[in-house]
């Protein structure tokens, strides 16, 4: 029996495209020429995809296609996702509604805050009325694919209903119960992806706010982490601050991927620790027998240069992982034992062949492992850029 195919998800979040906004909230101006790859992030990304032969199963966008409900910006980004999807050879592309995609302040001439998204061609979010109508009616839709299940959640469903709703995301209790029943009736899938815009658990680093979290988000994470519906990766945008973490709960709690923004102009507080980023997330079902694990590739946008490999201080590094939930100090001890058994430094590629679990350490856990190795065992991990190259004892 053949193994299920690998899943590769391309992530392009928070494009914030605009049409000549006076304060330039994004590197994506709908009227800017596209011809120069190192000056235009979409042209640059198409160039990167072609140059590095990048492919994906699906292209996902966690929302904020446009800036401040800019109709031209939203349509431009929707078209850009289609172009990127074709270049990647993806089976489909999709997005979910971000707060900037909803006309919650009624700047247009329509009484429906979601009118811009509903007017898109192809139709939003999946280009199929059977799915799209359910997304708008129920605030979520489920798409079963081979070999994973995708849930699109509209955490901006209540924007425009009351003045305060525009300040945060929400999953209401009825939607949560409907989703739980729907997942139960469909049966368990081993690998599941939930795409939303707002963060379902607190993400308040750098003083960027604590009030915009998804209301009832932890209840959602509790449902996903119950073990009754398989293993879950939650992908969201909104904060523009890249981060991988595990949700509160038991050993099967959801993995939460906060995607950085593809194109927005970052707040000054963010500029020292993050860059605009594009991602490929790869999950090999054959490696997930002990829990959901995966690898992440990240690229930074550098205006005037183009897309380059992610760096240590730009959000997520060029290569990272998720799913290894072991104590970093115990992992460091295991690595020290491997190093002690070798008379010479060990190439990182060789190490990962013999101890593949290290590939799935969160970036922050890998940093803790490095510190423990250095301080306790006098062992160093040398790098080329942000990519580990070799491990061995300090001279």
C-alpha cells in the first residue's frame, strides 16, 4: 500500500493591497508597475517560484487581501493569489475574510459589510457556490481533500454589526457547536488545517495589543485539541508577527501558525524582529504516526533585492519545524550524547538523518536547545545564515 502524498501549503497572508493610499500601508500598490522583480513583491514571488521550482498542494491566505476595504486592492490580491496558485501548480487557492476586507465602517454604498468579497470573481472563498454560500451563511466551510481536511473560518463574520466588533475577531457559540457537530458527522481525519484571520489565543508580544484576539478562540482550540477530530494546524494572520506555538491543552493540542504579512508596511515595533514573509509548509503523513509534525520554509521580502531566505531576526528562519513537544533540555542532552560518540563535528544533514525529531522543533525551542548545548555541554551549532550547518564541541 502506497503512502499518502506529502502536503505542501503555500501561505501568503495580509497582502493589504491599496490603490494609491496616501500613507503607503503596503508594498503592494495596485497602480505600481509589475515589471521589476526586486521592486514588486508579486512579480518577485513569481520569479522565486520559477527559479527555485517551488510547488504547492494549495495556496492559502489568512485574509486582509486589501487595506481598509479598498475594492481595487482586494480584487488585485484575489487575482494575484490565482496567478501565484497557477505558478505553484496548486490544486486550488483560497482565503478567508480579514477585518480589512470587510467594509465595517460602511465607506461604500452598500449596506452589507462583506459586499466587496461577495462581488469577487472567481467567487470567494473557493470559487464554488456550494462551498461559498455555506461559508457566508454559517461563518465556516469544510473542504475535504486528499489527504487533509480544510476548515475555512470567518472570524470577521460580525464586523460591522456593532461598533466594537471591528476591534477583534469572534467565533460565536452556535458556530462553534455547528462546527463540532459537522466534524463529528464527517468522521475523523488524521491531518486537518483550519484557516482563519484572527489569532485564537493570545498573541500580545511587542505591545501590539491584547484585545484583538478571537472571542471564544480558546473554546475553538479546545474542540480541535480534544482528539475526537484528528490533529490540527491552525493558520492565522492579522498580527504581522510570525510565530509558531502550541495551543493550551493536552498533548494533542493544536499547532498555531501566526503567519507574517506578505506585503504590509510593518509597525516600527515589528521592524526589528520581523519582515514580510512567504511560506511553504510541508507535512508528510508518513512522518505523523506519533503526532502532527511538519517543516516550514520562509522567505523575506527585501525591496531592491527581492525574495531571500528567511533570517534569524526576521520572523521565522529559512527552515524550521513544528510538532516536537519534548523538553528542550532533554533534546539537548540527546544531542550531546550523539556528539560525544563522534570524534569530529557532525554535519547537520547527517545529524538529522540519525535523529530526525530535531527537524520538528519549534524555532524558539531550537533556540533554547542551542543555549543549553552551549552553556551545559560546550557544544555549538554553526550556521550558514539561519540554516544549521554543523554541530560539535567548542574549541
